[in-house]
C-alpha cells in the first residue's frame, strides 16, 4: 500500500490554523477558543431550527 500525503483541507480565512483533536480520554482539544468559534458560526451559519420557528410563527399570524 502506498502512503498518502496528508493535505490540509481548504478552510475559511478566519479559521486558518484551526485544528480539532480527540485525546485518549475522548476529550476534544481545539486550537481555537470556543467563544471565537461560536462567534464565527453565528456570523456565517444559518440556524435551521431558529428559521423553522420564525416561519411557523409567521404562519400562525
């Protein structure tokens, strides 16, 4: 078998250097502060559950 060279995936420029690892105890180790990651997600990802709630609230009116 040939060994494949590990390539780093393309990531958003705000997440450069972000790495996640799981240690032998199953704990998640992150290279980014959780607050910074949450801020990024809030800005860049739509929350499907909140969107569904807003749509159902509009339908009820």
